[in-house]
């Protein structure tokens, strides 16, 4: 083995040379710039581990939207540097597209300093989004009318440090080290074009820890996201994908950082919690009976004539008869590092995709803002809106429909 | 279904009553205090998901030490409140033992407000540790000589907010939501006895994303922990388990928060990195050849007579001929939320178990402090030492050998 290693691997020749210099050799090592031996995952049709599973990067739509939610996601919001123009945006997006295509397939980034960390794709998806300023710099006439900060809601306590942003990268995978490594490579690509404004790390249940297809429970213990268009359906396509100009095949993304008052929630017992949501905690079924996916009966009254699902219940307030008012949620839990044992720093990175934010998300949120018992324990502290451009083919790049 | 739900579940009767009160009913709900229906995982010998897997809570030793490292771990350091005496410590440890035994087996905590979140144990372990002040309050004569802050090292840049602490809880599982929920229940148990001093969240590769038994790669891309006693061996038992009085069957834990300068590391190319560690980046084999687990040949020289593994290489500096100077490492990566795209906030929660910190950990760290090329890119910013009491049997409690 010893001899093999010293003769088979070309980099050892260079290393030997470097050893002559002792500690001083490190400088020389940095200067020489030897080709890195990049190893790739063994290709197999039947992955032995879920870490080998990949999601396609190229396609009509970007990945990370209709993709079954991975266990971990980090959202990065950036401010563009002042001197970055349309040509700069194009260069940035070509660079990011190239590394995104590599990393998601388990291959090292172009200038990957830790190529071995790229070998576990674990369904990695990398999704790019454009804020209002990004689109303005590319083409001032191309800004969709809804691509702007949301209207103010009375429940909002927004912090600028969790809000807005010119550019978004969503990095999601079933392995936290994969998210970490991919993020690092992408942040290096971005740093000459933009500065990081905020980072939001989210988690869901681990890959394989629960049966597939269960609705996520949030930190309140609620089944969260029961009513959600299913990828692959006509409804999903209509709700999510834009048909509008350069954004055709893309979508709109609302990210809201929602602080959840876990201590306040603790003071409410189970029936109180179920009333405020309009669903049972155990199965997520509507309070009017049935199973999780059954329709609530908003007309049902109890023996005294009072509605079983109260006027203030979240499930009633979130619902609309207007078929335009539907969104696709792909939320993550977050939990910051706590400062004290008694005040949580936790909640939800609420992420909702829809073709038109003004028509779909805003009226729902306005109704919830007016009345929703859950507002007592939830406070939006961050809010951003991004246009998510369509996908691209091999050889193309994400954003080309706007930037070319 | 509808009728079943309304008649089978006793809590619906109460809920109905509450509905009469509308919004005001929530206050009443909180006051009534209805028994919570706690569902438990289906028992099965062949878990369908890895979320159903459990680690035993009771035993000679606490779990979370010899346990194969889970994907996620959070370490909580606490300061005891001033008025907590020996009797208070005993009450706290009985409470925590009870909830630890429940949660690790996939059962809800005693006062669990979200019992459904407890249903995915995912190999949850909960491990308790005592700082110097904890043991002093229990019995001033029982403090092991090594249970004190480590000696100062020249490389240290310790921040009090990441250091010391009177009490430790390590919560580890293969599912991040499991860690989150269990932590919340345990923090509630602790809050009348201690205040939270620091929280350190760590991650490794996801459960099942890589083949079992691989050495972890850290954020530098290095295989980290190659030389580590294997649980179940005579060496492990000798290195880890104390034979000393109340601590017999327990151990000592050093936690060091080590900032890793990923930007500086980026400037070093692959041969330079390999020289500073003394191992190849790809396979983790010693630079003198072979495979990861082969012994380095510290005597080997190149054709010009220079040592192949340099004097400053980490692998050489960490090694000792003294059989006492061995530790068991169980480290996690950490990554805080970055403020800018160019400065990482990442590194390692270095956790090392050994029976005697002064005899085992300190001399190794002193040697690394004197000379270790890796010191250029790593900075300890936090440091704590805890005595980890032995395990207990059902009916007993963790800490009973000190507190009874």
C-alpha cells in the first residue's frame, strides 16, 4: 500500500518537493497550484445510501420547489454591490449555474477546496431568486408588479436584518454537511457581486425518520401544511408556475420569518390549541371530524348552535372560496441559539410559492391579519419577496430569460 | 369517522364546553387542565423507519458516550441559581432522569405539551454533566482534582459566553426536530434550578447518508477522529470510564468550541493542507502511505533526508508514546448564522471523553499548543470541563452516587 500510494498518485511528487522546504514550503504549495484530484460518487442506479440520491438540476423549472422537501434548508438573502450591472449579474448567474449543476449531482464545485465534501449530494437542490433591485438592474421594465415588499400587516414586527434582499439562494438537502459545503462554495461565487444580508437555517424531520408523505409537524406540534397543492397536479401547476414573460416557468416566493412564542403556547392546553387552529392536535383532522385530509365543515354547529370551528380559527381564516387565493407552502422550522432557558428563539421559515404574490398570497395574509387566533403566539419578524426564474437547459444558465 | 371522533375521544367533551365561550374559552381551557392523550410509538422489533430506533437510557454508563454518534447534538451549559442546594440538585436530577428515560424511548415527557413530537426518538440520547460548582454544592469533598477550567493555552481566545458552566445537558439524535423537542422539555425542567449559559448546536452527516463506520469529515474536509478508541474494546473502557469513587462508571468531558478559519484555509492548497495535518485529504492515510487506519511512519524520510511527516504536522504532535495520553473524541461540526459572505462563523464543537482530564487531555493539548500547524487556522473560543456521572437503573436517577 505504501509504495502504491507514493507512486500512483501524481500529487505526491509535488508534495515531496514541498517537503524540502519544511514549513516554508506552505507558501510555495499555495503558489504552485497543483491540479486537484477530484473524486466523484460511484454511479449506480440503486443508491446504497440516501446520500447518493440526486435531484436533476436542469429542467423547465428550477429544482427545490416541486421537490419533496429535504430535511435541511438554508436561505441566504444578499444585497447586490453598487457596481454590479446587467453584465455582472449575467456573470454571477453563469458561475452559480455551473456550480449548482455540479454540486447537486455530487460533483465538486469548479474551485472546490474540499471536493470530498461534495460527494454526498443527498438530494441537494440549489434555487435562485431575484429581488426587485436585481430585476431593475437587469431590465427596469421587467419587474413584475407584485415583486416588492408586502403591504404592512398589523401583526408584523419586521426587522430589516431579516427582511428584503436583492438576491436569494435556497440550498436544501437531506444532509446538513451537504448544505454547509454547497453553501460555502456558492457564497464564494457570490462574494464579488453581493454581500450577505441574512441567513435563515431551517429543518424538518430527518430523511427516513418518518414514513414518507406525512405532513410536517411544526414546533407547536401542529400538522402544518395539510392543505397544500400536490406537485404533479393541474392545481399545482396553475398555482405555482408563472406564464408571464421572462418569468414563464418560474414563480414567486414569499419568505416570512415567523417567531413562535413557545412559552405562551405552553400556557394553552390541548382543547384551547385545537380551537385556535380548528383541527385536532393528534391527527390534524378538522374539529368537525374525519381525518387530516377531510374537508372541514364550516357550517357545523354544536348542540347549542355555536360553530364547531370558531370564527377566529386559523383553518377558517386561511380558507378562501376564491380559486386564485391558493399558495404552495414549503416551510421549515428554525431554532436559533437561545440566550436564556425561558425565552425561545424559534419559529418557522415560512416559504410560499405562487405565480402572483398580490393575487394569491396577499389576500390570504390580509384575512389572517384581521383575525386569526394563532396570531396571539406568532409574530412575523422578517419578510421578503423574490421572483424565482425558470430553470434552464445544459449550456444555459438560470436567469437567461431575463439577462440575455 | 366524524361521529367516531366526537364520541371516542373524551377531550372533545371538554372542547365542546369550551366552544360555548368562544374566544374567552381559551382562558378557561388553560385553567381546566384536561389530561393529555399521550400516544406512543408502535412497538416493533424491526423498526420501519430509523426514527423508531431507540438507545437504552438505563445502564452502568450514561448513553451518548459510547453510542455511535448521532447526526445532531446540542450541548447546553447552565449556571445554577444561587439558592439551589444539594436537595435542589437531587430534585432536578430526579425530574431530568424521569423525562430523559421517557423521551429517549419515544414517550412524551411528564408534562409534555407536544406529545406527538416525542414519537420519533431517532436514537435520542440525553447525557448529563456536572461542573465544579455543581459537585461543590453536592459535596465539597467530592470534586475530582481535574474538574476545573483547563490551564491556559497560548492559542486560546476564550469567550466567557462559550465557556465553563455548572451543569451540562447533551441532547443528541438522528433527527433535528427530536433534538429540538427533547431540549425544550428538558429546559423546562431545569428553569427553576439554573439559567442557560450557552447553547452549542452541532451536526455530522445525516443518518444513512453515508455507509456506516466512516470517519467524519470536518469542515476543512479532513477525516477527523481516525485515531479514536473503539467502544466495546478494553482500550475504550480504560480510557473513558472512571474508577474513582462516586464517578465510577462515569467519565470526564472536555468541550472546546474551536473556530475554524475557513477563509484562511481556502488559501492553502491541497499539498499544503496535507503537510499541516500529516495525512492525505482524500483517504486520510498517513503521508507515509497506506490506508486511513495504518500507522504513520514518523521515522520515514524522503530522498533528501527530510521527515515525510513534518515536525509541525498535527498527526505527529497529537500522538504520544504514553498510554495514559489517549482520549475518546465525539466531535460535531458547528455553523452559526453568518453576518457577511466573506467571514465564516463555523468550526467544531470538540467533545472528548476521558477518565482523568489532567492526565489524558491536558498533556496532548499542551503539545498541540506548543506546535501544530493546524493552529494557524483553528482558534479555541470556548472551553468547559464536566464530570459525567455514571448511569442508573430504573427507579434510580443520574447523579445518585453523588447526591444520595
